[in-house]
C-alpha cells in the first residue's frame, strides 16, 4: 500500500463536491498531483481554484463518466500530463428514487450510466496504465477505490435503481480485487460503502 503520497497522482471523479472534494483536499495536503473530474463545470472550477491555492498540481476536466469517449480522452490526458495514476477514485454517482416499477427508462439509463459505466470506464482505462507502470517499476504502488454505498449491501425501498447500481459496483469491485491478486501485488482495489 502507498505510504508516501507526495508527488503521486490521484484521479478523482465526482471531485466537485462531497466525498470526491474531501478526498481532493486530503490529496492536496499530502502533496499529490490531482486529476479533478466532474460534470458540473462551476463545481469543478471552484475545486480547481481551491486545490491550486493549496499548492497542488491540477489537471481538471469536465467529463460525463458514463461516456466512453470522454473517459478515454481523460485517460489520455492523464497519461500525457502525469503518467499512470497511483490512486483512482471512481466516485461520481447519482441517484433516482421512487417505486421501482415507476422508474423510467431514462432513470435507469442515467443512474446505471453514471454509477456503473462510470466505474467500468475508470477500471478499464486506468487499471492497464497502473499495471504497465508496475511492470516497469518494482516500487510502483497503485490502488483503485470504487464508491458504492450501503445501498450496495442492502435493499431499502424507494431506491431500486440506485440499489441495483450500487450492488453492481460492489460486485465489480470485489471481482477487480480478486482479478488483480492474480496478476500483481503492486496494484490493488477496494470498494467504499458509506
């Protein structure tokens, strides 16, 4: 596990508010390079100003994490600016409530797109970069954190679409953890269920 964070790079989706913003603040205090990603430009701009004022090197990108092409462009920009990231926080998330049979196709597309495909894109793009860095540098350490929720472990009512998405993130993350154990002791993964 990473013990010295100074000069290391963290990619944070959903970095404009909430947990993503708090993680960015911690990263800035630790002297990390920060890749701030959010779909809300005003929140992203405010987070960028705050992190730069704290002395962090920042790459900020407005990205819809559900869009493969936007995430691919992000991964390319990260590689060009900082190289392989050491930490990836697939944190962006949205929710839709109501009785599950009343949720629209648009609700399902939106929530699964951001909450599941956003994590899928983060994993499929950044994991190979981290594994490649590990092969080239025996001292490289990387970690991927996927944000799920207690809704990924439980099934409260009126949260069906959200519950489904967060259960998927838990399953994806647990599988990623096991798959990484098969190929590397330098890159690991975990799931966060606040």
